[in-house]
């Protein structure tokens, strides 16, 4: 079964827009598996930053994956919290609320984030994206040797995503 790795950041408006397009196209191309690859577009810095960080949301996604949970439902819930509800998705409280709504044990989820249980895996995910797959902008989609990288200030178009789905299906 062909697969597309979907590299994204929950706080990226272009990723949020592309997510809806991906889900619509996924219905047309059911033979293509989507592999969700959350990554930090802006890793945590020493100096102050005035945008939300993604590291805890990525660690939450890794918690969900390790639990065998519904990764798509988690990503959609975090997108909704950030873009629709305007909640701070770099807050353990907000992420825990979202995870609890999806049926995860809030105490276990909170403890996993506070203790950094998935911090090493999150750094490995960044390393994989940045160094092994050459992802420097999100969203980025990879299907074997085919890829679609976002253009700064534009993201990706529906036509581009469709073309990648078609190429991925053809092999």
C-alpha cells in the first residue's frame, strides 16, 4: 500500500489549510495510507519567542501513537483548539483537556508531558524530518522519491496535493 508521510506543525496555518484538503483527497484515494509526522516548525529557543511552541503538542501526538490511539482525531482536535478556539496549544493544561475529550486518561497524559516521557522521541522526529528527509518548511509531503514542499507564504495548493496523490498511486 503506498503511503504519504505528512510533515506538519499544529500551529502552522498552511498545515491547517492543507489538512482539510488532504482529508478530502484521502477519501478519493483510499489505497494511500497517510502517515502523520508532527514536527516543530520553530523548535524551542533559549530567548523569548512570541509564537506558540509545538514541542508539547508533538509529544502529545507521540503519546497517542504509543497508546495505539486515533492520531488523526488528536491532530484535528489540536488544530481546532489552536485555530478555531484560539487556545494555547503550548499549554499542558490545554493539551490535557483536549486529550481527555478524546478519551485519554488526563492524569497519565499530563504526567507524560510533565515528565518529558516523549521528549527524546520528539527530538528524533525532528531529526528525521530535518536531517533525513530534508524538511525545512511545513507542510511537506513525501511519498517514496516524490515530495511536495510548502512555499513560503503560500503553503501548498490543492492541485499540487492532488498531483502528489496521483503520482503516489501510480508508484
